[in-house]
């Protein structure tokens, strides 16, 4: 064993979703707590861009699919050069190449599972039988993997990390941006951050905000993000001045302080709710759907409230409850930062190393 544990994390997907964010966050934290971290990543991807200024060492390559021989050869040469203590993978198209290379080079393999998708028979066999460590990002996802035939003893849970130093309450942003939006202190600004996709419940939330606004005009909506159903959502919100449609914002952190509550009203199961953690770290209560792994991302009835997953009436009533009960909002907001602390990336990175390299 080297003075520092040497980790090689492979993730050549160029996107910028939750799996990529998890890899970026945990790799950075592992380096910060003393590991020597190398990554094999797409040269133009979000992961490479985000890790460029970190202590993580970047190596570039691409896996176009699970049978990409060129990608396997390039990664094999890197493994021979680095001799890592552990190799880690996050994307299913790379599971089999990593499994074969780990066996060939005698490098223990760790795989993360993020998506709640039906396992192919070959993937189910790999995750059930191959010598590796398998981590799910939530208890919900662990249960789903077990339901698909993965032996319970094979699936571990590592909490989804967040870089807490990047998220904090910003009262100056709250005052200035709310003034620009024309939102008063007495108004309730319900925010959404993320993909504008039907499965995320964006249309259900829009209807709930409209129904609440019809009964109390102090209710407003704030929309940060974009995506597959952006055009339809913008059309739904057009000519409704109580909706403030911003699109993507970078950084997003100040906007959590601008809103009074963050809503994640998904109608299809999410394996976790990272935006809920980010909002709580900024002292903003959350409304999370009672579905998938979302309830694991906040303290139900302490830092947030559950949302029903069908019909806008339940969402409307919850929003109206919050606009009328300021002490409740204050209690939920005060509990958020403490809850988010348990997902601190440095703590989780140390736990991860202790599990892998006792």
C-alpha cells in the first residue's frame, strides 16, 4: 500500500446530470481528505471541466459503448502505469470493461448504481456474481436492485455527498433578486430547480401554484432549469406574471436563498433528491414528492413536507398552508442546514475510504 490510497475513477460520459455530479463531488472530496485520485474522463465533458481546478489528476479517454476496444486498451495502459489500489465506475456502459480490466490487472473494483432502470441479464449477473463492491446512492435504490435479483449482501449504500462549502444562506442575493422580480417579503416564492421534464412533476407543480395563487395572490413560482419539455412549460406559464421563469443559472446557489421553499414534485421515481439537500444547506425548506428516494433527501416534517404525487389539490393545499403559517416555514428552514450536514462530502469521502481500505 502506498502512503496515499490511489483511486482510479472511470466515467467517460460527457453529460452533466446527477451521476456526473456525484462523481465530481466525491472525487474532489477524496482528494481533499488525502487520497491520490485519478480520473479517466471524456475530454470535453462536464466532469473534466469541473475537476480541472481540483487536486484530482485527469486522464482522457472515451468509452463509446461496452465493447469499445480502443477505450479498453487506453484504460488498460493507464492501470498498468498507475497501479491503483481501487478502480471505481459509475456508468453502466463501462461496467463490463471495468470488470474485465480489474480481473486482468488484479485491481479491486467498486461500482456505483444511480439509475432506477431495469437491469439487463448480463448486468444482473455481473452485479450478482463478479468479485466487486456495489454501492447504491439511496436505500430506495438498494431495495429496487434487490427486487431485481441482486443478493441483499451484495448491495451497500453510500449517502449522496454534497460540497457544503458551496451552499449557504445569501441574504443579499435574496433581497436584491426578489426586488428585481417584484416579489415582496410577504409573498411566498415556490421554487423549482432542475430538468423541466414531465416526470419531474413540473406541470403538476405549475397547476398547484396557479390553484394556490387563485386563492392567495401572494403565491409565486420561480423556475430555474430547462430541458426536454421546456417549450411546453414556458407556454403553460406564459402571461402569468406570478411565475418567474429564469432558465438555467450558474451558479444556482444564490437562488435557493431567493425562494421561500423548494419543490421537487416528481411523478416518476427519483433515486434521490440532491436539489433538496442544496436547498436545505441554504436554509430553505423543501416540498418533496412521497416517491422513490426523495424522502431520504430531507427530514420529513422537520426540514420539509411531503407532497402527494397525484393531482394539484394536495400541492395547492400544502402551498397555502405554508403561505399562512410563517412560524412553520421558519422551523423547517432552521432544521435544514443541520440535516444537510450528514451529507457533507468530506465526511462521506472518509467513510468511503474506511470501507474500501480499512
